[in-house]
C-alpha cells in the first residue's frame, strides 16, 4: 500500500491488464444506443453532487441491449481452486461475510440478471450510455462481481468470497481495457466513476480496467476517495512481456490508478502460486492473488477468466470482509485505508518468486484472524529474497566448476585403477584356461549322430579282412 495520493502533482509513482474470458475476442459486442460525451457526464455528475441527488439510476431506467449476444456460458460444477485453497466456509465466513459493505466496480457493467448475482447488484450508473449499469455485453465486470458476491447455486461450485456484500456497478467503458494495445479508457471518466462510487456510499472501489495516461483528475479523485476512508483496489495490468522485459525487470508501462499513492495494486498468480507471465512488475505491486484460470459468473452461467483484474476482485472482496468485521476495530477515514492495506500485507503468504508479488500472496483467512497489536497484525515478515552479490555469485560458480573438475579427475583415477586390477585378476586365469585376450577360441564341432545300421548287419560275422 502506498501513502495517500496528493492532488497537488497527480504523478504516478513510476507496468496492462486484460480481464477477458478465455477464447473471447478483445473487441466485445457493443450495446446499441448513443454514447454520452465525457464532458456531459462530468456536468451531470457534478450537478448531482451539488444537489445531493441520488447517484445511482432507478430500476425503471431503460435497459441497454447488446448488439451481439455474448459468448455462451457453460455450467461449471467444480469448486474454483482459490476456494479450495482458502476454505472460506471454515476459515473465512465464520468471521465475516461482507454484510453491510458496498463494493463499487468500475468496468463494463454487471449482468444483474445472473442467477448467482440476483439481489446482490444495485442498479448502478452507466457513464457511457446513461441509465443503469445492470447489463454486461462482454462479460467482464460480471466476472469480477461474481468473485466478490456470487451466491450459492445448486450444482455450481463457485461462491463469492464476500457473499453478503453488495455490488454497485459503474460502467466506464464498453470494452475490457487492460494492455496498452487496447482501446484506451478515458481517465476523466474513471475519475467521475470513482467520485460517483464514493458519493453513493461504497466502502470499497474495484477498478476493472487499466489506464496508461496520467490524469490529474483521476489522481485527485483517488486522493478524495482515500481521504473519505474508501479502499481503492486496482489491477497492475497484463502488459509484461517475458521476451522484452525478462523475468524480473519492471514492465515499461505505468498502470493507473494502481500506480497512484493510496491504491492497492494487485498482481496475478496461477494455481501453483507463480506470477502469471503477463502480470506487470513494478513498485506499484502491493499484493498478489489468484488470477489464472479463475471460474466466475458469465452472462447466465460460468466462464473461465485470467488476468490481474480477477485477482484484484479477490483482494477487493477480502477488503470488504475486513471492513465488515466489527471485531477488528478498524479506524475511520484515511487510517482505515492504511489499516486494511497493512493487514493484507502483513498476513500475506510468502511468494515463490523474486519480483512482481509485492508483500506476498493474499490469505483471506489469516487477514481476518491474525491477532492484532497497536501497530497492526502479528505476522512474520513477508518473504524477501536476499540481495544479489554478482562477485559472490561468480566466485561460487568458479568453486563449483573447480569441484566438478576435481570430481572427474578422481573418478578417472579410480576408474583406471579398477580396470588395471580387473586385468591383473583375469589374465592369469586366461593363461590357465589357454585363451588369449581378444582371441576367441574356435567353436567345437558338434557331435554327428550315428549312422543307420540295418538289423541284418548285426548278425553278419564275415571277417572284413578275408
């Protein structure tokens, strides 16, 4: 977690993300209907803020229609691997289910009609078309919502990590935006969306998209959210290229708002705990969470997602669990933001790699149950690899090479001695047996069977000499 953002500079500290269902084209089916200019949206929301009018659309607002139907879902009965690792029924939900907490999701809208999301999604606000944000044509943000609040369904293993929380969808784009190659999302619209979420009472805000253009408006909105005690969570993006950037070098793109001070930047790992190859590396990574082949809600059933956005959704869900737990005694205002971030970092599990994991791997059960002191959770320090010493590494390699040469010399001497001893034992035996090394004795002729003797010959006593 970084210190709170300041609106004075709006500079990021110094990374892309693509939350797209596996096999789905990046260019999602668009909704029909006109779009709203960003300045019209800014004016409308500013007017609403000044008059204290409701900042979410009413359920009666017109529903947008997708120009093309999203890809068909499939029923997934298996329990997602992250749930198996965390055992929420035994280790999480006895302490908190997220009840009373609103998690705003800035993305492509949420399919509120999904059976596992029904009754858990507020109408929200569509900053692209106007009206409610209860339709998702990709789906993208619907998958994020499922990871947070999906309810139980017969024959389905998926459950949201904070099932009693509620989701406030704020649509800021028609496309899942993550890598620099995607159609960019307007950072001013993101700022308006964040202000909208805070004004509507969200305690946690999850960004489902990534911007790569620095924006003083977005930085100022982050600062206002942190000052209000709202936990802001964002993916660090999926723009890392192993061939271009190597295994540990920072990604040469800055993901926003993850890189702004006061925002929890989240990386993605697979089921083995290893960072996804595309998950960005940089100082903006605060924590890592499951993001590889993650099952979540689609349009009507389930889909499999990969990327840093689903990882960020699980961190946002954990933040909702912490905020909802009265036994933790979290403070209010900016101190609550810092307390949540500190607890998540201090209770994270050690990461198996060197770069791109932040404090370690998300551990919701530990975050809820670790005993606290005046300075925060009592937990071991996150794993940090020892600093590299090129000279020491070179010396160690030289010693290893020398040891290898010595080993081969010893083996050669021992082998030669063994061969000589074997020869000394075998040659005397060879002489006694009348054979010479390298000369094979002639094979003995097989005994010929006796010839046929007619019975009459047995009685012929004629002397052959007469």
